[in-house]
C-alpha cells in the first residue's frame, strides 16, 4: 500500500512537470468547417458581429477601421443621460440647441422640456436638437458632455473612438474627428443593453413604437415614431439605432436575442443614397450567420485537477531518504459545478494552459496562489482560474530531523 502511494505521488509530479514543459495544452475542440461568410457579401465598408454575452468579436470586416458613425452616436448620449441625468429635470433650450440642423424637433430658444421626453425624441426620431439639449442638461455644455462620452468609451473598452458631438453630426476638435470603429460601436451597444445599470431603461426607450409629449409650458405637443425597422424584421430584435450623414453614409447598430444567444451587429459606411436598405440586408445576413453557425458549449475541463507539486526542504511523512514532501493543489472553483459556456463555431479550438510551478520551497501555507489555468481562443484570453495550495508543509528543522532519526534507529 505504501509503495502504491509513492507511485501515485511520483506520477502526479511527472504529469505536472510535463504540463509545464509543453505549454500544458489540455484540450482542443476537433475542427469541423462551418459555413464561411465572405466580406464581399456585405455592403458595409466596416462591419462587426459581436457576442453580446462575452463581448467577443464573432465576425469582422475591417472592424477596427476608424470611420464617422453619424447618429449611431446617440446610443452613447442616451445611456449617459440615463446614468447621469434626472429624468424629471427641466431642460431649457439654448441658442445652440435651437440652431441644430435637420433632423430636428424644431425647438425655440428658451423652450423647456423634461429630460425623459427628450430621450424619446433622441432615440425614436433621432432629433439633433434634442441631443444638444440633453448634453447641456447633463453636463452644462456640449464640450463637457463629449468629455463624458470619451471617458465612458475608455471604460467600456473602446480602442479607437473619439466623440465631438452628442448627435453624430460630422465634426472635429483638437483631438481629431468624430469617429469610431464597428467593433467599438458594437461594444458600446453591448454596454447599453447588457452591462449598464440603466440597461433596462435603455431598452424601454429604444423599443417604444410611438411616444407623445408636451413641452413644459404645454404650448405644443410632439409625437415621435420609432424608425428602427429592424425591430419588425427579425424575431428577437431588441434594440438598434440608425444613422446617416453625407460623410458617414448609412450606419446601423442593432441587437437581437434568440435561442439563448445575444448578437450585436454594427455597420459603418453601408452605402449612400439611394442605398438606404443596404444596412438591413447586411444586418440580417450577419445575424443569421451568427444564429446558424455559433452554438454555446461548455468548454470547462471537469475531469482535470492540478494534482500535487514537490516542496523543497519540506517536512513529510515517511522514511528519510525514501520519500519527499509535496502539497496538493486545487482550482479556485469546484470542477464539478463550474461551467464555461462559449459561443463557438464547430471548428473553433479552445486551448487550456496550466501554468504551474515545478516545485515550491518550504514553508508552504494552505491557500497560497501558486499558478493558474488559462483558457484561450485564437490567442485571446477567455478565462483564468487561479490554482491554490490545498495543504500546509512545514520547513525541515532540527526537531523534525531528530524525530526521523529516533523513528529509524530506536
């Protein structure tokens, strides 16, 4: 029995060393080719299909190319107003707001509105003057609000986005032109519908078909209708925003939930007049590509454990010179209960790497982090699980040595 235990420890140590030496590839999905989507099949110059749950880019066409994004800008304006503004705040129209070009509400300088009503004007009809009123109501000025927009973009993880205006009209400042990328725009939409504490409020506004309101003085009534036709085009469509300027062309960002998946599509430079419907064709093609070719799979390794690691100069049970100290390791989660669901094509390969030490030096305390298990897909880190010691090993000292001699010779 003692000899059998010794062999088990030796094998565990050998396996650990081999994993470290060879990069510790523990598992791969067997490749099976899924249907491909050629970039030439899309009208948009830049396009992105994003997994709304993980934030991973599932498909891209020049998705990191910076381009103007027109009124898709307004999703950021809306979410910032929901997070930072008071929905019952009275906002007074400035000369700057009243002077905004079409598409506009047609407000007059000095006219007052509730912040909540302006959000519907912003997102349903895409009114440019409503965007400026919101910006000034939240931050005091367009410039200050643009600063908040850029700060939020960094927090979200945008890599190449710069806001100058709250409405998306073509503009520039000393930091550059108003622009984003398809992948950044998709990330912003993911934040709006998934991550923001005001995500539900954002969805309520953008899903409203029609909204009627008065100005504060009750001198004029306004009715706004939702121009996001995608909401009626596909089952599961939950949000979206159109955009157009002569420089940006037609743009769109939209989201869909179906079959347990959340998919986000962002399109930039998707045609110019008379190509208004190109954005709908591209959106439906990308959404269907995601629905048909990606499925959730649990890629967590439930039957693997980190084993044990030798402890140098550590006390151990057994006969001097015939065994060595070691400590068991454990993952930060329960392997039987943990799940790691990823939206994957059948041919995509998940790589699992165990980064474990070849040995430790005594003393070792229980609960020390000594390594990690990393899940990667296409060299992108998906998840990291720390590895901890599951026991204690004291350092060899005089009393331990004396006890060994006593046990052996007396």
